C-alpha cells in the first residue's frame, strides 16, 4: 500500500469510526484489568493479613483465590475482546478493505 492509498483509507469515515470504537473499547477493558491488578497489588502491600486468612477450615487462603480471580479476569476480558472483534470490528475492516482493494 502506498502513501496515497493509506491516506484514502485513513480518511474513510468508516475507518475512523472503527478506530474510535475499537480504541474506546480496548481502553475500557484495559482500565478494568489495571484496576483489578492494582487492587490486588495494593492488598498485598497494605493488608497481607486479609490475604493470608484461610477460607473455611482448609489451607487455601483468600490471597490464592484473589490471585486466581485476577488471572481468570484476564482470560475473560480477552474472550470478550475476541468476541467483540469478530462480530463488530472485523466486518467493518472487511468492508473498508473490500472498497479500497477494488
């Protein structure tokens, strides 16, 4: 793709909408993940006793469950992004690509 073609694609309103929507969505998911991870780290730093408490009569602590929850959240957010990309973003990309390849 030459510079003129790249400029035409960048000027396409559908492409600009795609960039805006995808950027807003990815920043929202990033904020959720950063907030969860930062909360976990702050709990480790300032309330170790809470994270060390066992759950029930077992040996598993709240910290283990919280750490596992952060990992699961990352996987779930990745799945949410992939689903949204496949259903919402990819069709727009294909439409813009088809118009500019023709």
